[in-house]
């Protein structure tokens, strides 16, 4: 099937825009490649330190300098359900590597925090910055030059993007990502959401709420809703750097172990020591980035990736913009309904056909690149197959021809909606994004007065005092990267959802983020420029009329232009705190770039032509071209 012309055009515009930076990146990783094992560059003292703790077999292989050594970068901790299964992975990986005549070492660990634990708390202000810390920790782990290939053990929100950025800094090394799988189903997500809304209305006790939450998040494995963590897995597969169909196999299953073993074997086959060298930095090209965004749109994935994948692309020398994402959303149909975009969890999504079904449909419709180089030979068509066990042997077979559950998965010819799940909004408040796939069409447009606050807690207090209008747009400002690290504001979802259930028209407008579980309320998020950069959201006052049109792609404050121009930016009434480690991130807040540039607080990707890091404020702040900003949001058939 030939590529959709618009998909081809977007890919080409990204390639052309990125020509110089991509060439600089590739030249850099080529310069890091060595003709033999990288540890061959080490002095005897360096090398002795590197294998001092190894057993006799591993030490002999590392001394001989003739077999590959895998570096394991792990996000294991046993507080996160998604990462707890990784506890035993290093030992398994080492045993498989030894059986294959190679070695493996844990290169290092990276932090892994859980947004589910920190929602609505001060610790959430560290969350976005943790991605960049993870990237730096990955670089520290791999800096010893002991490794010929790498395996990355990470699943959740900021962890996978951070690992990707770190892996791309060592793009001369081959790499595979190794998932742990989702927990088995708990209570239905819709039932959990209903209890949350009843609690917000004072109709459920804390004991009832805790029981519902515990029945939902109940075992080792990733949370089962389709938030940022599970979106990460789909995007990794869409780029061809995680084994086909490996994302949503439950922890402890025999198939899960077989897939982990296969990842080790494949990582050993693609090192510079063999005939199938596949450096990671060359796999992540413009086509891979476009595939990831297409998969995000087709499955109604997390809004967080409109920030993270801009940063990931930059780490590979590729300049991705929100305009590109919006154009892709206009041609990619919505093929999946997984909570919060539907009632199903990811286990049901997997049973209905999962990633293999989605990718097959997209490739057959010309909406996904199938010719990029991946960790496997043969390109992306291998990701249209599903893993199975034939006795003890792992094998892949073609995915099912028709959806196993049309309430969850549909074909590209009969999608849930003709366009993807995210939209770019433009207007006199700047640029922002809305996740339309979770919002019913009748709620996607609102015209209502603003209620302006600087914290979510302030809105909750107004509700308890009975001071909220019947219909309103909640404006939560000073929640951007520079203000306080851009925390997720998902704690507002139960309150706003409850009010919408009462027949009131409500919406959220913010320069902050929402959880990957963004729900049924129309929400214009990631507003850029943010209030702390002098963005016009800081001009809004209580009672200003706001029109948010998710289908039309606009966000406007209907204020007299002369008055609007004369207004000053209101001061921040709730600046970032200094407890819970927030004082350690003051430098990050001062240096961070805007949301539409990936909200990076570190130098990422190759330097500019003069040798300096990219100037995030100067480049592409308002879109990469007037044509891009004015481009219509076209349907799949346009």
C-alpha cells in the first residue's frame, strides 16, 4: 500500500526541517563507534575495575575482549507496581547471555516516580523534571564504555521518554526496550471513576473510595488504563525498538519470560561484533517518530507525549512540532477505545487484537511507515504478528483478520472517528492541546465565563463554598514548566466530572498538564507561552468569556482588544514550594524550555551550528511556519 500523501508530506517536512541537526547527530554517533568492543579502549586499570565483581566465566569473557557485553539500565523499584516485576530481570538476562556465550551487567539504575502516588501533592512538581534526570542517569550508567549493546527496563510515564533520550545520547549502541506487562484486570475503570465522582460529591466515604482504588490497582504490573505508561509501550513498538506484541503480556506468564529471553538474544545479535549491527540512533529517524505519533493518534493515547516525543525527537536531531502532530491527527482515524476513551482496559485491548491489529490496519491504509529499519529484519511488518508459545518455543503468527471486540478495536475503514484523538488549539491565549477522543462530541465546545485560580486546591475551595457559577471554564494558571515543573492536574477530574454529570457545562484551561488518564471534560492544556513566561493566560480575569472549540481548533478569550492589550500579567500567588526536594529543582525551573519544545531542562541533541545548545525560546515558539499555523485540520478523506 502506498503512503497516504499527507503522511508522506509531514514526514518530508520534518526531514527537511531537521536536515542539519540530524546530520550533526549522526556524525556524532558515528564518531563514537569503534571497530571492536568499546571496552577495548579502556586501560588495564579501567577494565579491571569494570569486571572486578564478576564471576570467573564472565571475567574470562570480558578479559578476552571477544564476546558482547550487554549493559542493563533498570528503573526497578518495588514501590511502583509496573516496575516491581523487574526485580528478577537482571539475573535472568545474565543467565541467558551466559548461555549464548556473552555477558551482561547492570550498568545502572534510574529513578522512577509514580504520578499516581503524587497526584495533587507537592512531589508532583518533580515529576516532569524526573524525565531529564532519568536521561542523565542513563548517560552516567553507560559512560563506563563497557558495553556493546543495551537493554532498557522501564515502563511508566517519564521513565521511558527519559530512557529514550539517554539511549539516543549513546546512539552508537544497539538497544532494545524490555517491558514488564500490565497487571490483570481489577474492577472496571468506569466503576472506579464513578466512586471517585461520588466521593467528590460527598456521597461516598473515604473507606469506599480506598476500597475501589485498591481493587483497581491491585497487583504487580502496569496500571490497566490507557494512560501515559501504556501509551509508552505502544509508541516503542510503533518505532520498532520493542519486540512485537510484547507490551501487554502479564507479569509472570511463560510468554512474558520467553519474550524477555528473546530480547536478550536479539540485543546480542545486533552489536558491532556481528554482521547485523543496528545502532539505536539510526533506528530512531523521522519515519520512526512519525510512526509513534500516528500510533498515539490511532489509539487515543496520552497527551503527555505531545511534550515527551518532541523531546525524544530532539535527542535524535529531529525537530518535531505541535503543528506536525496536529496535521497527523487530521488524517489518522481513531481505531481504539480504551479507558479513558472507552470502557475497556489494556488486557481487553490485547485480547481484541492489540498493537498488531492496529499497526496492520494503519500500514494497509498507508498511514504508517513500514520500511524503516528496526531491531528485527524486515521492517515494521513484523509488528503485525502476535507472539505465541509453541510448546516452549516462541513464535509469531499474523494477527486476526477481524477485530476480536468491535467495542474496543475497529478497522481503518470503519473507525470510531475519522480523525485522531488530539487537537491543537490556537487563539489569543496562545497554543494548547485538547484530547478530544475522551470527550463526547456534545461537550467539545463551550462558551462560558472564566473562574481564575492559581492552584487546583483553590478551585476545590470555591466549590465547597458554593461560589462556582453554574457553567464556567476553570482557568488554572502558573502550572507550566517554569512556574513549578508543570504538575499533572488530574486531581480536578472527579470534581469537574461530577459537575458535568449534573448537567453543568464546565471545562479546564491551563498551562499545566493532565494525567495520561485525561477524562471526559474538555480541557485545553499545555498552554504556551505559560503564565510564568508572560503568556496571555496570565491576563485572564474572573468573568472573562472564553470559547473553547475542540473540533474547530480554537481557544479565545472574548475580551475587547484594546482592554486585552492594556492588561498586565497577574502575579503568581502560589509559587513553587521548597519542601519535598522541590528546592533541588530551582535550576531546572529557571532553565526549562517551553512545553511545545519538549519542556527540556537539559541540553538535548546536537548543538547549534555555533556550538551552543539549542535556543528553545527563539526556535519554533509559535510554530515552524505561517503555512503550518494556518493549515486546516483535514479529515482522513480530505
